């Protein structure tokens, strides 16, 4: 591992401090590209206007007409946290704006696969829907949209995934990544896109006089759900996304959120009053995702939709139990998958440029998580495949991949598809995460083809794990209050949580729980506790460590500790 310190422009730091920004935050923000304090204004008035998002006008007109005619609207969701929150935002928002007949349908990961298929369009039609709205999917559903249109339904696609060469023939498409869209925030999650559609719809209804005799509905009550889905989907937290997340966090900390979110905080033993992006990414998000991986995402969506606190508590406990089952399955799969991956190269040599593994006993709902674990350990683009459980597709494999910086996974799959026509039955995704379906007999072809693309695209620099940090921690900020200050901010993908690095003296070290390294460190002459989770190898007496700041609470005492993220050992 190579530990690098970010460049911190001193003039920008000075300007931010002069504008009243906390001195440490000024350094951190400047290192992440913030130029002026105005960029840190997370007020709702600073959100990019909906009119700039291509397709919102058309979608708003269609939905306003549907509400005026009291047509049946069905939302087709996705089975991850972004899809679940987008679905909940859609239903809550449409009902707030006057829709009387709104339902939803979420595909089954195993039986239906991803997106709006022709079969799902037929099920929506059988339910009597006249308007079909996709959330967090649909941009690649050419056949599904065509079938829905043939059945006489109005189709509105809201999505954020990268489009293929051919767009579906929907009545309206809202996606910041579609051709011709100049919207500045290309990184919005599916839930954010749906929230923007609702803002445009409210404006259209206002122009039609719908709120002449009543107060305009407050869509900001949906922001806690928008914040959760945005962080859980690991999209880049650009300025607009940070504002959406900050607004959601502010409401959650004040206790203003749907009962299901409060119940999820309780089930995860987290405090809503001090909610952070960490809670979204590592506590609430995984519990909702678990339903889509192992059971039925309807449980997750209903938890977010209900206003009954008792029902919310029951559903949150169900999600917590499913997540514990998911962790148990993942543990066994991860260990076996890692053995398969490490068998691809001899000890002491470098792993192949890309890693693909498969076992007939793997669970398809957990392949993405396991791929992420392999990627983290080997620092290689990694795919994990499981046998399809869908009826009639027993000879197919479903794979999920995770990538490293410098390797665009979806583009790589596109090149594999061009070089080996027919091998990829279907595929899609983003730069850092993607999925595909292949025939069982084509696994070796895929494995070699992906490795070949990685061999061509990756070099020694990108194949070397690098950890960007914020340099040494100034000693005056080495206290528990600093952690509270940092946790009050919005950090995440593209706006990395603060990580510090410097050479530290290892005073003592011991294993705890047989798999974690507990440390006593000397920082500027004073002792600090440290912990390196999942690491068992002893460290030299002095070493360059990268670490985050954390609070260890024990018997009412709050003590600062360093969470070690990595070490640059002498070569």
C-alpha cells in the first residue's frame, strides 16, 4: 500500500477560515476541492432547480394529468436501498400531491431479475394501472417499456444508470445521464431523481391552481429518505447530493422522519439524534438491502411507507433478522470465494489483473458484497458468480462485480460483449459496480476476457493500492470534540471521510478477538489507543499509519481512539 497526502491549498484554507469555517474543516474541505464558503451552503434554496433536469417537465405534465383524472399509477421499483427509498418517496410524494390510487410492484431478484421486463409490464397492467412509473430502473428496459406501451399504459422512466445506445420509447425519461441532459449533478441516485420529479410536479400543480384553497404540500419531509438512498447507493456526493443528504440528516437529528427510519435506527442500536452518513451506509442501508438479497424487498418498502409506529418496529426487527442471516451467509461465502481467488495465483506473486470466481453453492443475493470483499483485499476488479435460481434459467450464472479506481467496469463489460458476442446475456451498471448474466458454459470465456481487458487498461500505478489521506493530525485537534465536529458533516463517495496519516511509534500491540490488532500509539509524545479491525500481522516499532478518528465509549467515558485504515511498511 502507498499512503499519499492530499494537496491542501493554503490560500483556500485561509479564505475558508476567514469566512468562519472551523480550522480543521477548512483544511479538509480545501483538500476536497471546495473553493469558497458559499459552496458549503446546504440550504434548500441552493439545490439545482428541477427545470434543468431533462424530462422533468414532461413527467410533471403527465403525472398532473393522471392526478387530475384520478388514474391508477403503479411504481415499479428496484430491490436495493436506493430503489426502496425511491419507491417510498414516489408513493408518499404522489399521495401528498393528490394521487388517490397509487400502488407499487418490486421485482423479485431471483425470479424477475433487474428492471422493467415485459412480464412485469403485464403484471402491472393486470393490476389495472394506467400509468407506470419506474424508479431506479428503466433506462435499459427497451422491451419492458415497449410492452407497457402496447398494453396502453403511459410510461415514465426515472433512473440514474448509464443508458445504452438505444433508449426505451417511454412517454417521458428523467435521467441526468441521458443524452442531451445538461443537469450539473450527474451523480444523483434514483431516489434523488424521483424527488426532483415530485418538485417539478408540485410546481405544475401549483400553476394549475391545485393549491388555491390549501397550503402547498411540504416535500421536504421526504428528504430523510432521499438522504438514506443517496448514501446507501454509494453515488458521488457532489455539491447537490451533499445538500440533499445534509437536509435529510438535519431532519432526522431533529426527530422528523418516517416511523420506519426511527425503528431502523433502534434495530441497529444507533442514535437518530446523532445520525451520520456512516449510519446510512453501514447500519440502515444494509438492513434494507438484506430484504432484497435474501427475502422480499416489499418488507423494506413497507417499513419506509408505514406511519404506524408499532408496525414499523415489527418490520424493522424483521429486516434486522434478515440482515443477520445475510451476514452469516456472507461469512461462509467470503471465506470460500477468497480461497478460490487466491488459488488463481501463487503465494508471493501478484494476483491476475481481474478476478472472477464461481461456485454452485454461492447465493446470488450476496455475490455483490463478496465481490467487494475480494476487491478490497486483492485490489483487483472482481466478479463473483452464483447459479441462477430462476425457473428455466438453471444453466445461467448471475454475477456481480466491483472495481478499483481507473477501471470502468461497465465499459469493460461492454468491450467483452463486443469481443465475444453472445457471452453476456445481459449486463449493466456503473464504473465501480456492475452486474451481468452469462451461461454456465461461458464462465471461463468471461473470466479470460475480463482479465484481458484489465491487462490492457490497468498499469502498475493503478494496480498498486493507494490510500489518500489528509496528512498529520494537528495535535490541538486530538480530542473527542473533533470527532463530533467531523461527524456533523456529510462525507461519502467522492467526498471522502477524513483520514489522517503520519509516522507513529507503536508502544504495544496485542490481538483481540483473534482477528483485530489493539494498539498503544505515541502521538506527539502522548499515548493514544488504536485499533486495526481485521488485521493480525504485527507492526514494526515505527510505521507510517493511516487512521480515522473515533470515540470509544465505555462506562460513560468518551475516549478518542485511532481507527487504523492502512500502513505503509518499509520496502
